[in-house]
C-alpha cells in the first residue's frame, strides 16, 4: 500500500502532535514524554516495578511508526543511515550510533526530558524548566552540527 | 488508561514517521538550518497545544480517567540545562532522538535499533547514577 504522501507537511503533522499532548492530558491527566517511556519499558523488561501506561505509550510509538511504514509502501529492511551512513563505514557507524544513543539517553534522563517531553509537552504547558532545556539542546545541537560540518570538511 | 496511552502513542509515532522526522537527512538539515520545516512543525505543535492546555487549566478540567488536570510546571534547575547540553550533543551526532529512533526501527531500519539500544543504556545509566546519589548520606 502506498497511501501516505511522500512527506506529511509540517502544518498538518505539527497540530496533530500538539493534539497528542492535549489528548493525553485531557483524558488521563498524564504528561507526554518519551524518555520516561523508555525508562519504564526498561524496568518492565527487567521485572522491576513500572508504570504500565508509559509502557503502553512506548508500544504505541512503535506501532504508529510501523503503520506509517506500511502505508508508505511497506517495510524496508536496510542498514541505511543517510549521509552519515555514506561517509562512515558500517564497522565504525555501529559503535558511533550506540555512543550517540548513550549520550542522548544519559542527557535526556539528566535533563528530565527530550524533544518530546521538554520540547513539545513541557513548552506547551509553559514549564520554565522545559523552555530552558529546549533552548539549551537546540542551541547545542545546532552548534555541534556546525562543528561536525567544519571538522569533516563539509562532508556532514 | 493504558488503551488511551497506546492510542495516543500510536498517533504520535505515526505522525513522526509520516512527517519523515525519522530520517537522518531531515534532522541533519534542520540542525544545519538548511530546512526550517521541523522548527515550524514544533512551533505548530506548541501553538496548538499551549492555548488548549491553558483553557483546560483555566476551566479546571476534570479528566475522565485521571482526576483533576494537573499540568507539570517545573522551575529551572542546573540538571535541566547540563542534561540538555549532553542530549543536544548526542542528537546532533545521531541525527535522531528517542521517538524518531523508534519510528525508524519500526520501519525496518536496522541502525535505528542500534540507536534505541544506546538510548536504553544511557537512560538506565543516568537513572542509576541519580538513584545512587539520592541514597548517599549527606554531610
């Protein structure tokens, strides 16, 4: 099936994502966030006490991505990784991505949220902590991306 | 509650994937300030949610499955800023973040799973560090 457009425009996806934040608050009075969903899923997998709704949310994220892939022409099993995959050999790319994931996860948990928890949900509820965190990770990510671009001679 | 959570998570994951935020090139171009679509998408999400949440708070919304609405509003701490700087560094390198990495994996991209494994490790590690520090006796 190839039902979805090539890319859902920002003015459709953006309000839709905003409504997800509202729906979770309006119906179950819970804050949308991915970092804690990862953490609670990890606890669940290790047999520790966990918050079930966050694990269900985590499952939903995967299911949603899966359905979108199906509606865009089906699953595509691959080891592609855009420009980064073209420039870095797979044997180095795997540890690099594990390390980047570790850094991201450590930082998100330390900060109390990530792009969804702080960047969309926290900013929408006018939380000062989320505005500060969002400004910081945006500025840092843009800065690091430019440094990478310069350091790789424009390859990235 | 769990069913609602699964459905909202599903909608969120679907939209992230349908908007192609699960692709390295989209996030990389955003962070290089070549494409502003993702910034606009975030602004639209906040612009939609913020007034609705404000109205719900003002009307003392009673949720069907979770009692009276209580929005999370936290003061700024050093952890918010230091952690965000670390997070931003990883985000720039990987060109993806927690939800897009899941959507990437769900579409069949094997390297998305590698990022997800790293995310689990990093979140669990920081959680352990925080728990250890909380249990240390204060002088």
